[in-house]
C-alpha cells in the first residue's frame, strides 16, 4: 500500500497506471493518423471502428487507474490527475460515440 502522497507514484502499480493513461491518450493521436493514411482502402478505418478502439483503450486505462486508486491506494498527484482525465474522457467519448451511433452518423 502507498504510504505517502507525493507528486510521483511510490509503487509500481501507480507507474503502470500512468503508462496506461499515456498509452490511451497516444492512441487517440495515432488512430486519426492511421485513418488519414489508409482512408477507405482498409476496412479497419471504418467510421465507427477507430473511435470504438479509442474508447475501449481509454476505458481500460480508466479501469486500471480506478483500481490503482481504490485497491492499491495510490494517491500521488500524477495518479489522481491521470485517473480524473481518463475517467472523464471515457464517459465523454463513450457518450459521444453512442450519440453518433444513434444519430446514424
């Protein structure tokens, strides 16, 4: 269990959660590049596939960050920031994706 509340995470689980958050947000940078490069020549760049992959990636990062916060009690400033960003972005992007699906976009 984490003993102190500093800026950097004190345990390996906190560092892993940070890497998941960084990877999830990098995924949202890389996916539009892939879509732009391949356009309609590859079926993976379909209109709903890439955002779905992004939402799943951020949801996994949010789950890891919540697990680290609740179970491992990692309370560093970077972990709290990563947790709040990933959870908020997961909710926003999931609602946005569902809304686009319902609208037929």
